[in-house]
C-alpha cells in the first residue's frame, strides 16, 4: 500500500511533491504511536486489570 501511494505521489507530483509530503507521513506515524501510547497509559491507570485492545489490524 505504501508503494502504491508513493508511486501515485511521484507520478502526479514528481519528486518535489514527494519530498514536500514527507512531513505529513512522518506526522501520521508519530501521531498514531502517540495515540497508542496515550491509550495504553490511560488503560494502565484507570483500567489496570481489564485493558482494551487499541492497536492492531
């Protein structure tokens, strides 16, 4: 899926658009990891024995 997105971005926008879009992709990854970490911390504090399944496909 990542290769397809990269191919589309490079085909229609060139290398310039690809380089300009890198902060977006890094931000999405960091935001996802931050959300998982935050929800894990909340589960650890308020639901210590139950927990919730937050990430996964």
